[in-house]
C-alpha cells in the first residue's frame, strides 16, 4: 500500500465506520421491540414487496410505518442534534466538559414544559403540540437572556457566558421545582418529561423538527474551519482575520436552536452531547471540519442503540431513554 492509499484510507475510514454503525443501529432499532418484526419482513415491507395478506400483515405494516419508523427517525435526529451541538459548544468554549445544555437550554426547556403542564393548556393549538412548543420557547428565551447578560460592550467573553448560563440555569431549575411542588397533579407527567423519552409518536414531531435541525446542523458543519482557528484563542483568531464575536453569535444561535429542538420533543437526555464528541475526538482527532459531522452521525447511532436498550431491558415496558444514557 502506497502512502497515498494510506492517506485515503485514513480519511475515508471514519465515515465508513460511523455510517455503518448508524445503519446497523437503525436496522436493530426498527426490528426490536415488544412485537418483534423479522429483518426479512422489515425489508419486504419497506420495499413494498410484502407478499402476505391478512390481519398479521396489516399489524406488522402498522407497527412499522406508524410506530417504529417515526420513532427511529426522531431518535436519530435527536442524537444527531445533541452530538453536533455538543461538539460545537466544546469548540466554542474550548472546554471538553461543555455540553448542549451549558447555557441553559435544558433548564429553560424544562421550565417552559412544566409551565404548560401546570397551566393545563390544551394538548394542541392550531395543530401544534403545546408542551414541545412551550419547551422550545423556554429554551430559546433562556439562551437569549444568558447571551444578553454575558455581553460586555461589544464582546462576549466565554467565561462570562458560562457563568451567566450557570446562574440562569439555576434560577430556571429552581422555578421548575417550585411549580412541580405546587402542581402535584401534574408531577408524574412532568417527571416523565424531564427524564427524557420519545412518547409523542407519529410523524408530526419528525416533520416539525426537521427544518430547524437541518438548518442548524448545516450551519454548525460549515463552521468547522473557523472553529479550528478559534482554538488558538480569541486574540490569535482575530489576528488571523476571524470575526470572533460574529462567530460566537452564530454558533450560539445555531447550536442552541438545534439543542432546543431536540429537547422540546424528547425531554432532557443527558451525556450524549458530552460523550459523543469525546469519542470522535479520541478516535479521529480534533479537526472540527470532520469532528462535528462525525459527532452528528455517531450521536444518531448512539441514541438509537440506547433506545433499543430502553425497549428491551424491561420488555414489554419501555424505559425512558434518558435513564439509559445517564446510567
């Protein structure tokens, strides 16, 4: 093998491994559950060539198209969102302990969701699920407040942004706890949402989340090169011609939008956005041009695997997937 072949192999291997892992986890996720669907049957149903007719064929098709497939896509999208936003925040803060929730996305979403539950608003308004919408609004408003507090003149110091995130997150968490204590009737529902899971079902959450996730993740992937420059420090990055403050603003907006969208439909799922970028960095290096897209793919595969474990560990009951990722 020549040196050129070796370079090509090393450059393509991460993509082959990650995409293969995502594909295998997707197949496993769609086949495993309280009602097992054989892999051959899954392939035939997806290909439209399923020959059997009758009640059992109808049941299998209904489970596949109305339950398993939408769940598969939503779980994968959530894992991708958390993996990509976690990698972006780690690059922005130059801190390997950063995660998608570092500036208050999770606590703000939790507060918004609990307010909607405690107020007993209708399940949907104008065709839009109220609790996910309230969670999304709460997350975005929290991030806006954090960024406004952290702004010092024309700059936004990273340390100040983290401290503001911790302070606002603590306040939002305290308010969430207070509302849960005062609204004991909705306590069980709120706790179920907070531990993270995919209970909404159907294609509506998938279709609602795709535009935000697609735009946000695309922006994060395109910012890989500027993020590499930012690792030298703000001053050095400015000397190299990078508009540091604009980069920070765009990163915060894109990563927060992606994380807020994921949390609004899944609840708070821990550690995916923290662990996945670390794994990618250890295996394939710190270059953000491929670290972020690989974290997106591996994040999807990771959460699909966790969802399978959550389904089978106490079958036929399914655990909230957030308990599995936190274990």
